């Protein structure tokens, strides 16, 4: 059964802006484009990943392939674009496949299943016992932004929510986290550990 929240695995190289630390998400929620944060801590690993992707792309081109699929209108308007580096997927498929629209051999983006499997594996290695999915990362992103004092409108924009009411769900999460009572046993333990102070 398909995920109710499709995973975005199709950013192109030109969607990454390292100087501004942003990534453009195309046709995201509500089929709209939006710009969101690209963490500086990921710049190095992502640049190294792109070096490997570029080597793969150049090998494809040398074999007479290596085109990325584009929308039909763009394909007609920019006939050389499918071979250009900027149009390649940041997370390409490991396999080439035939584009059913024109019979060309192209390299599409990686599959949603591959990313879901990687996240599940990372959660296991980190010994996270709670149910963790790709969408869990989105919720964590929003919650941490709120904890850092980012206003709701800013978070709404970064998440691509149509209305701020959807984003307000995270304020309830924060409220629940903040109002959780402290166990008296913890208070006694801390008091005892600090010599009764």
C-alpha cells in the first residue's frame, strides 16, 4: 500500500544551494515548490555523495546514456538539459531504465522503499525502540524548530502547510512535553544526590 505521505526523493543537483544552506523541494505538499533548510553539518557528506553521483553520471554519459527524465514540456524546451549535471537527481536510482514516453534509457531517482529501509536500519543501529519512519523526521524537524523559538508562520513555510492550523499541532506537542509532571522520586533522588540541598 502506498504511503499516505509520499517521500520526496527527487531533488535535482540545482535544487541544492550550499551557500544559502537551503534546498528547494519541488511539487511537495499541495503540489507546490518550497525552500527549506539544508543543515550545514550535512554539507561535507552531501558534497562527497555528489562526487560519487557525478562519477556515475559521467560513466553513464560515456556509455551513451545518463539522461535524467524531465517533464515533457521541459524536455522539448531544453533538449540538452537531461544530460546536464544540474538536472541530475541528488539520489539517483542504482539502475538505468527505459523511459516509456520516448524509449530513451535514463536514470531516475531512487525509490521511496530504499529510503524507508535505510531509515529503519538507522533506527535499529541507534537502538531506537519507538516506531520511527521517514515522516517521524519531519515531525522532529518541526518540533525542534518550535523548541528553538522559530515562529509558527516560519515553520508553516518550511513544512509547506497550506494553513497555519495544521502547523499548530506542534504547539500541542510542545505543551504536552512542557507540562509533563516530574516524578517525586526523581526530586528525592536529586535532593539526596546533592547532599540534601
